[in-house]
C-alpha cells in the first residue's frame, strides 16, 4: 500500500500521479484558513530539501465545500490530514469530518516543525479526537523525540488506530554568498533521502513497542527504500519529497519494490513486513512481526 506524504502532492493539479496511489493524503487542514509563512518557504539542499510552508490551507469550511467534492471525483480513497493549535481544534475538525462518508482515514498532524504546537500532549489530542469520531485515526509523530516508542504507546492507549512515521526534522540552510538563512523563517522541515535512517529507527522502535499498523515515510526514493521500511515494520509506505522531482515516483517505486521482493525470495509485501525483527526477543510482550490486523481493517474501509 503506497500513499503520498501529506503536502507533497496536489491531486487536483496532478491527477495522474494521485491515481497511482492506493490512497491520497490531503494537505493538512486547520479549522480556520491559514496563509502560511512568508516566502522564501522552500530551499533545496545538497541531499534533500527544507520547507517552511506553515500549514497554508483554505480552512475546513472551504475544504468541505470546495476541495473535498473535487477530490472525491478522482475515485481514490481519501485520508484527510488534520491540524490545529489545541486538542479542541483537532477534535472539532474530526467531528465535522466524521460525517463525511467520502473520508476514510484521519491523519493527525501532531509534529509539524514549522508552526507552534498545541499545548496538549499527542496522547491528549488523540484522546479528544477519538471521542469525536469513529473513523480510523493515524497519529503522525515527530522523529525528534528521543524515545518515539513511548509516544507511540501513549497514542495507542489513547485510541489511535495507526501511526505515520516520520514527519520532517528541523533543519537550516545558509545562503552560499551571504551566509544568511535561505528560508524566511530561518529553519524549516528537512526531508529527502538522508531522513531514511531516522525513519527506519522510528519504525523499528514503534513496531517493537506497539501493535499498530505503521505508514513508513522519510527518504523513500526507490523500491529498496520501501522494502527496508517494510522490513523494519511498516505496513504501508508514504512517498514524499521524491514526488516533487518525479510525480510518477509512486508507480515506479511500486514496480521496483516488486522486483526487490523477488530478489529476496519473498512472495508478497506481507512476507517482508517486520522481517528485520525475526529471531529477536519480544519487547513488552509484543511480537514485532505480522501486526497487520488493524491495517486490514483500514484497507477494507478504503476499498
């Protein structure tokens, strides 16, 4: 199962790319419209990119009235990324989206490095959203936490149905000539191939600590990258920065992943999930491999 990372693909301007996905994840939607941060908001680096978009979006009312109906016409299962600046804002948005049959999954953006965070913990936000909706909730977590598995267990206990790992890391790029920050906000979210080891570590730790399905993302550029995230425990793959350079990346990566599976004598993706944990001891009574029941439920809802 291959998705886009939120904010890395505009399905309405690149419908062919969206149709190559198993589900489309929207840009993060907040209750009120946001213009986002001032330019410059994107800077390429030697091995990746920085962004400081600042959750620019038209707000929930406009999303429901204008954007969602157009996305539905594409016929791709929809995940809506939900953002906010308090647990109440997250929950209010989830309650309104709960009535939308066209929306299959809500991904809670709990880790954007470019805006002020809600004062509540990730678990408190998930709990508030769980009380507001019956839809599957995926918690998108930051790789910056020293022990992301602790956060993963907390959001699982609070009612999350899955995890999205990982969001960007905070980074800085300086202008070669002036030695001043290239982004107007100075720092931004760093993404691209160098993020893969960080993503692998987070997926590995959270697969060991929880039974939740995991969308693994961060540095996915090839089928080999996808295979390694599956081996670490991801049950689905999110493609992000690669889509900026290659809108057809999802289809290409899917084909490369199938070739990688054959090379390793694996008959399907499910055979690869968690294979890196084989013959390792249990942690907290949780078996690292084959934790896909919750993913099966989400896939049925998005079918």
